[in-house]
C-alpha cells in the first residue's frame, strides 16, 4: 500500500465512520442546547392520547402508542419547550384548547437542562425499553416537546389526506376504514387503518354540522351493514376510547371534514382564538443580546418564537412602541406580585425588526427585534425568555395561575415536582 | 299599620330559614344530600383531573376575578356534571367554561381528595382585592353545570338586549329571564364576544362575520337587540381595567340548534357510561350460604333514560366495587373479570320525591360469589347484560393502595 493508497484508505474509512456516526446520530437521543432552536429532524417522534393537561405550566400527560395494549399504557408526562408549538385543527393553539382524549403527534427532545425540568427526567435509552404489555417506547426520555399537533394539523403540515374506503355500521359498534395518502400523489403513506365512530361523531360539510343520522337519512351511509366508500377524500379528527371485542389499539373518529370549506372554517376559528390568546399573553421570544447603556438604558435584541399567525408578527414594526417582560421557561409571566406585567415591563421603542434568511427551526419565527428601553429589568439576559407586546395590542391582566408571585414563589412553584401527576404504578 | 306589621313579622320569620339554608351542610354518607342545602357559586373551570373526578374552579367572588387562585373541588360519588343540557363527564368540559356549582362540605374529611378548609371559609374576605367567597369549604359537588344546562334546568333563556360591535368583536348586554315573557329577577350582564364565538342556527355553525355579511347584525356601532337565546359562557382576561366580565363562547339561536347540541353530548355520555358501567350505591346485602348474596342498590341519577331502561328483571348483570371517585377497583384484569355476576331479581321505582343524585331506581341482584367492597353505603358500578365490555385505561382503575385512591392535595399547583 503506497502513500496515495494509504491516504485513500483512511479517507474511505473516515467517510464510512462519519456516515455511520451520522446514521446513529439521527436516531440518537438529542438534547437541545440552551439558547438554540433545535431542528425538527433531530426530534424523537411518537403519537398518543392527550390524557391530562396543566396548561398554566405548559405540560401534561400523553398515553403513547407503543405497539402494545394501548389501555395498559400509563400516561407519560411531557413539557412544552419554551419555543414548542401546539397546533389544533391546522392552526396555532394553546394546550387548553385541545380536548382530552385527542390523538396527538409529538416531536420531542431530552430536557435541555434536567435540573430545571418540570416533568420527570428519565434514562436516555428509555424509548428502547419494553414496558410489559404496554409495548416499547411508551415512556421516552424525550419528553420536552417542540411540536404537538392533532391529526388534522399533522396531515396539513405534511400534505396528506385520508381516503375513506369502507364503512361498517352495526348495533355493537361501527367502523370506518381509511388510508392516508399524499395530497398530490396516489401512494399510501401507511397501510389502511380501521377506526371506530359513533352517534357523537361530528361530520362537517360547508358550514353545516351533520350527525350520523343525517348521513343515513340522505343515504350517503347505510343504516346497517357494509358499504364501499370509493376513496372519499376527507380529513379526520382522531381520539381514543376503550374498544370492545379484545381489540388492543383502535382509535376513534370524533370529526370528519368532508370538504375544503368546512376545513378552512375550522382552521380560521382556531386561529382567531389563538390570536386573541397571544394578544392577551404577549409574543414569546428569546433574548439574543443585551447592550447596556447608561443609567438603566439598554438595547435588547430578541428572536420571536415561531408558529403564530402571520398577522401577529406584522404588528412588530420598526419605530413602534412596545413592552418587554421577563418570562419563565413555561412562558409564565413574572408579574412581580399582583402589580401586573404591564406595570413591571420595560417600555421602549422597537428600533430594529428584521427577518433572518437562514431560519432552520420551526421554533423560531426568524424575526429578530431590538427594543431600546430606558429601564432594563432583571431577566433580560442572552438565552432567557421574554414576552413582548406591541403597543397596539389590548392590555389585560392575566389570571393568577398564569403569573409568578414575586417574593412568594419559590423554585418549587416555578417547577412543581412530578408529584403533581397521579402515580398509577 | 297592620299590613306593615304582618310584613315585618313575615320577614323576621323568614330570616332564620334563609340563614339556616346558608349554613354549611355536611352530607351524611349513604344519604343523598338535599340540593336546597347546597352552597351555590359559579366560576371558571381551570384544571381537570377527570380520572379522579376532581378539578379546580376560579370562583366568582366580590373582587377582581383574575386574581383568584383556582379552587380545588371534587365530585360527590353521586355528583352530576351537565354540558349543553345533557349528562357529561369532566373530560367533556372545555377549560375556561363558566360553570354553576351546587356543593357541600366533604362528607368525610379524612378521605377527601381535595384540601379540607375551615367551614366558614365562604364568608371570609380573601384580601388582595379578591373579595369574599372565592374558596368555600363546600368543595364536594352535587351539581356542576354549564350555562345552557343551568338555563334549561331552571326554565330560563337569555334575553339579549343590546349589541356593541366593531369588526368581529364587541359586547352584548342581556339578562336571564323565564321563557314566558316574565320580568327578570337577575341583573343585566354585559359580556364580550369575538371572531371565535360559535353561533349555532339549525344545523349551521356561523361566525359573527357571517351574521354581519348576511345583514342579521350590523357591522359597527351600538344597537338594540331582541333575541331570546341560550348562550355558552367562558372567561378570558378583559382589557380596559375591567375586573370581572365573562365571554360568550356560543350562541344557540333556535331550538333545533340546542337540541342537536344536547343530543350529541347525550350520545357521548351514553357511550361513556356503557363502557364504565352505571354507578350506584349499596342499600342492603343479604348474605346466603357459600358466598351467595342478594344485593340491593340504588342507581345514581342524571343519566339518559335509555341507560336505566337497560336494567331489566331477569337480565344477567355484573357488579363491581369502585371508589368514591367512581374508579373501578380490580387491577389490570378488568371489571368484567372481577365483578360479582348474577341475575337481576327485581327493578323497582322508588315512590315519592327523588332527590337529585338518585335515579329513584332500585335493583336487586343475586350473586353466587359476593366480593369485598359490596357493602351497605359503598359505591359500585353495574353492567346490565347488554352493554359492550371494553377494558379501561390505566388511570381509570385502582391497582395499589389508599394513596393511589386519594393522591394528596399536592397534585394541585400552589399559588398562594
């Protein structure tokens, strides 16, 4: 082996090693760095039923589908990352908007800092463990969530749709069989899936809400027995409830959107709700830099979090007035007692609003703003979380469970122990 | 003079009874608590632990609503939840909904799954401008109902009188009044609405913008309204320094719309009870030989009538012990596997007035293998023979120990 051959050999081995590393890395547990937005591709993916919600602390529990007997699975606690996004009905949402029982798709990471995790910190290889009949991966250590979305939002994001292939109506329980396909292609994404549905399933057509009996009356669906549905294109809202007949995991259809009008209306309504919510709670952001001036003056540069309605970002305008207040990782306001966030916030002018071109994470909006204030307050430090209010948003007082109380709150209030979750082991 | 004297005498005679009705009342285990003795309040549902039939509510007091910490509550075993005029489970109620409450002191403070408070708490001023009555000791609920359920039960409608609108949001002022055009005894209330408010007409779901587009509502300004409707109420922070103003989440414009909403919620709850079984308590156990027994139980109230109709004489039923939170007590085997089985010997309707919480229906079940937990005064769930038999999710059954049955109040975030 001459010098050139040796170099080629080591280069080849190096490349193979690098490829192996990358392959392993893509499947490896990933811990986001403080102050950085991780990419969606590095996240661990799973889905499950929303069982418990502590919306004020942006956390909850989810029963994860591990390929076993779904009902045996203990709800697994999760926490939203500060820049984590919740989506419901194809629009931005808060945890409080999602009905318990809804099937959600999750993209999650290890806790960025286990010391301040607001949910239990688990062994990093937990997702590989089989937990009895519940199956494998039902309690992953990746419980800090970047993206939490319902089936409709999941399909809209990925350009997917459902096609109904068969309906079976019986007195003991009715089912619909569907296949998920790409919107512009004919390839099935997964195999066909059979769901239960019942008299409470909501069927949306245009601006109408139909019931199962309406579908039977207009002879679209049979009153009993099977019918082939000729690949009818729909979108579904999916939940879970116990299934009879010794079936271990079968999901349930709560909503069917029959057409684009009904879907657009559902998305618009949720979008309006969330816009109003952000108006009241202010836009969350991460501090990138602080330039201190004299006598309390400072220029604070921050990146607005992603996933909001575009009209909210449009309210951040160069030269307009704004307020900025320190916030927790849970996005709770630090209101300094009952004085209120507005009273305690730094006030000033937005001297810079720019959109970054190289935004690679959905957690970031890619929009950076600079607020020049004559009285910077504690909590505005690089990497820390703030909330910002352009002055044209309404001024409201957030409820008691959504702010921290100066002097009365301790670290335990900020991050209640996992004891908040019932123990079922 | 005589008239005045008689009036004053009547008032004086009435005062003690009003005062007595407002006294803290502790239900006796094994007896359905009378609703007349319940403490009444309303507030926003903030937190739900549906598996343990409890949660937190931000109670409306005399002060600044946003400052009130959510107040923990637990449903009594026979406590009822109603949404859209139909029976429901706690998991069905969206967070933020304003609920009407009828509640008592904990029947047994030692086993309360929520904090036990001083009995006179409801008359205490909570300070910090929060007002009085925001954390009553009466935190064990007989009835928890949303606005349309409250109005339907009380024979009331909302008489909407004025509208102030700009774009898709604004304020509506109205008053609850009897369906017959009677003058109202309650004060007028002004509430907000916005672009997300759902307006139900027949089987249509409309938005404010659509009512404006079709000319039903004006696009801006202050206007007189003459609408007799049912509304859903929630709460969200109100701008302009207003401390307590509720929000209209839904408007049902006609009878068809509300009937369809009621029907949908009824279907959800029927399916729920068919899989979790009918809750009841044991009135009597007559023990036979070698494990046989005849058990008499009263079915709890507030369910759809079709569920009670499934309890028929001669049907082969199953009965399983549950906790006061109505959780099954059987481990992972499933209630069907662990329950007492046997024929229903008798189904009878109790004569006389039936208290809220009771169905007034008593059944007698004969079993050849009585199990622990089926004792007078204790709670069971019963399967009447023709319901499906799915297995329950992990958080809805008990596997280990008393602490699992009653987790400490630490489950609730501390905000004080």
